[in-house]
C-alpha cells in the first residue's frame, strides 16, 4: 500500500519530468504552444506538490517556493512569447541562408 509520503514524492517527480521536458518543448522544438501544453499542468502540479509537502514537511514546501515563482514567471513569459520566438527564429534562419548564398556566390559557386 502506498503511503502519503510516496504519493507526495510521485507528485514531485512528475512535475520534475515536466520541468525537464519544458526546455525541449519550448526551445528545442521552438514551439511556444508545446511550451504552454507543458507548463500549465506543470505549474498546477508544483502548486499541488507545495500544498502536499506543506502538510508533511513545511521546510520541504518552503524549498519549493523559488521554483513556484520561477515557473510562474516562465508561464507568463511562455504565454506572451507566442509568435515572437517563431518570428525571431525565422529571421535568424533567413539571415543564415542569405549569408550562405552570398558565400557561394563570392567563391564562384
């Protein structure tokens, strides 16, 4: 039978996995939408973890406050980034492509 402590640890590890996946979904996939799909449930799980830990060990709950604040900020930033990240990546890719084409022309290719 699972103890209350085991359930709290499970909450912690699920939010930890989501936290690790967010960087890949948001930055590597260059997708604010995937970032939001991840970070909204992640933030809810962090809040649930803080509440659960508070009942079991207040110090453990207090240790999660900086994470909670950081993910709240990241949630706000992710929701506001929307198209700006995609547009920045498109501009960067266009500049790289243009530079590569000019390099070929300059080398007689």
